[in-house]
C-alpha cells in the first residue's frame, strides 16, 4: 500500500493520479462506470472520499479512479450526451404534438359503465403503436391505476426527461 497525505489509498495510485487526489480534504476524483442513485450518472467524474471509493464504489465496479486522459474523454462523452439529449428532446416534442391531437378508442367487455377487466398500460401501448406508430415502454405510461370504467380518460405519457404528453383514451363497452 502507498501512503498519500496521511490517508491509505489503493496502491495503484501512479504519479499521474496523484494530482487528482486532494490532500487537504482527502478527496479523490473517480469516473463512474454505472449510475449510482443520488450520487452520479454513468460517465460523470465526481470528487469522493477515498473510503467511499475503496469500500463501496471499487468493489462493486461502479467507478474507477480518474486519470488525466479519462477526464478529457469524459468531457467529450458529456458533450456528445448533451447533443444526443437535445436531439431526443426535439423528437419527443414532435411525438408529443402528434399524440396530443389523437384520441385512442378501445373496446372492452362491460356491464353498463363498469368494465369486466381493465385497461392497463400494456393495452394502451398496443393501441398507440397500432394507431400512431409510436413505441413506448410500460414505464413511459403514467397511470395512477388501471382504467375500469367506460368513457373518456386522460393518461400522461413520459416521452423524455421533462416532456410529457396527455393522451385521451375513449373506452367503449362491448360484448
């Protein structure tokens, strides 16, 4: 093991990495390989305490120590992610306009206004794919509970971060 500024760290700290260790605050920079909830996203470089890195991040292969070249590479990746995110936001806005102008009609077995079953996320995803040619996942459909009555219902669809569409669903009773 190699002692750097009165704190024990991994023996793999090379002369390149020593500049990335803040000796006064006993902090180090790491590159995250996976998303860690409430800490960082994949590809980000954050400053963490050596113990947190050694005891949690490194053993679970969530992060590695950041070198000078990794910092540059992470910056390039971040710039590309921003461009990709903007493109996805533009795409999501066009899909939002398309979906909000449509009403999706579904026919289910019913006794008066009460359905025998219910309209779930899966049913809505299939209807949107058939009518609007938009692929969604179950996590994109934000329903508080399944629809169990006939009539017109509003459902929110999450298209991208911060972009949601309100979709109208007309559930009709049939036999």
